[in-house]
């Protein structure tokens, strides 16, 4: 890593080029995405995984794809963990976003996670020495978890890590959520049926697109497992909206479907989300584990978390809506969805415990790929080298890349103030927002 810092490349131009198709399809959504990225360096980092991989490829060169191959989450940062049902039926906090999942060397995930720790910790007010200690702690927790798995010789129990207080509090908060209040907030009763709220984040969709979404959902329902099909029996679609959510994924087509039954069962909310090739895909050989982009999401969730919500599935939409991809991931939305914002943690111990816990879960998730023939814990920990070298490398990289992100964020916000679409010629911008 002898190249100068900050890196000599044009971040703003790279961001504009990567998002050119979003600008063509949905300029209104692109403005929303850029505004979210501009909030602080951490949100900027969340929205520029493509830039991260371009930079890492330039830094590592031929070594970029080397090393034991594992299933990668692809966008591993402190905000991509959240609540979900565990294998034992209890809620747990684990990886919850697999839009960028792929197969490659674990170093890519680990370096992105370490950079996120350094950036988020600075945003939370930590000084350089504390940031360094947090990254070294993440490295130690990750390395030792893989070593223990290698020595134990058994399949990892993905629900096993001891849960620290900050995680326990979040889980208790999630378990207390009232499903009726959650529904009332998003889809209040309007006559006989409920109706989604329309606002800055949820929009009505044209009739023709609505018909496509309905057919796509029925296609998902038609291929559902028998127990899921039984749970959905008697439900009908009563409303649909287009939605904006996330940061990096803003600009993808995303639809929400409201299901209601004539009996006293609670309404259900599902989301259909467009899946496009992962940002790291141009730099790595194509894996042969996935049938399509949406299947990549579902398969990665099952491999990295040890299971997946039974309602999780895939479907296709016609390409007549100028969609980039016909492949859509389908999931049920729940009232208990919670995540931990590192910037809102109070006690210093909370952030330390959270970093250690997430690093442990990351190691368990990477080891989960062994069930489909990818590297197991022994090969993974061997590929990392000694703990001392691993910690030193991550600490140095995260410090430098955090500085790079702050530099790029300043350039980005300055360019955004001049042009909300980052220099795309006005004559080439669509007149209507998506």
C-alpha cells in the first residue's frame, strides 16, 4: 500500500458515472440519494461501495482476488446489521443486507468493515487513539473467532456469540413493538381496507406498473414453500406503492404490497426490490452459486446467517418499465425491525462491545460458506496470517481510508452544491422524476 493518500483519482466523476443510469431513470431518486450521502462521511461511505472497490482494486492489484474464497456480504459496515428471527425462533442481530453479496477473499469484507468502524467512530466523537483501538479490537475478535472455529472442527453456530448489553437492549426494544401500531403508522384503515400512507418516501404507482407488480407477487406466491403458501392463503392485495429506502440502493425499483384477509388475521406487508449486479462483480470471477441477482441475495442470507426468513423469495417483473433488471427479491416487512446507530450510542463501552460482537458475527458468517464448498475456518484463518500482522494492517488501512473518505466527502458536498446531479448535462436529464 505504498500509493499516496489521498488517492489521486476523481471521486466525484466516478460517482456520477456509476449513477448515470439512475439519473436517466429516476433523477428525483438520485437527488435523494445524493442528499443522504452528503449528511456526513459515514453516509457517504455507505453510498459509495463501488468507489471503495475501485480504490481497493487499485491498491491491491493482482492480490485483489487472491486468498481463500468465502461468501462475502459485499457492503459490510456498522449499519448493515439488524434484527431478524434466529434459527431458534428468537430475534437476533445479524447481517441484514445482501444486495452486494458475492464470492471472494474475506479481506474485502474485513477491510470495508474496518474502514466503517474508523469512520463511524470519528463521527461519534472518538479520538485517533480510540479509533485505532476499536479497529484492532475488531481484528482480534474476527481472527480469534475463526481460529476457535478451526480448532473446534464443528460447523459454526450462527446464533452462538454472547450478546452484549447494547445488543440485548435493542432486541428487547424490537420484541416490544406492537404490530397494529406499526401497521397504523404505515397503512391506516381507510374504509373497509387499509391504505399505504403516501409521502416523500412512498408514492402511488401507475396502473400498468401496478398490474406488473401484482403478477410478480403472484409469481412469488405460486412458487412459495407449502407452509408459506398456507400462511398466505385467503390474503388479497389491497394496495401498492413505490418506496425509497436505504442509501446505496436508492434508485433501484422498490415496491411495497399490502395484503389483507377477510378474517381477523393481521394484514401483511411485503417488499419487492430490484436486484442488480454487485458493485464488486467487475473485479472478481463470476460465482456459480446463484441463478440470478435476486437468488444471490437469498442464498447469501441463508449461508451467512445460517437460515433465512421462510417468506424470503424471488420473482421477476417485465422489463417494459425501463428497469435495469427483471430480477426482484421479495421479503416480508415486520414491526420488529431495528438497527443500532453507532452515532447514538452513549457509553464508550457500548461502541466497543458492538464492534467486537459484529466482528465475531462477521467471522461466523464467512465460515458459513464452507457448507457449499467455499473455504472453511482453517483455510480462512490461515489466509489472514498472524494476529499481530492482521491487526496492524487493518489499523493502518482503516486510518488511511477514513481520511480518504473525509477528503472525498468534502469534494462531493462542494460539487453537489454546484449541481445536484453532479455535472450530467441538463439537456440529457429526463424531465420527469421516477
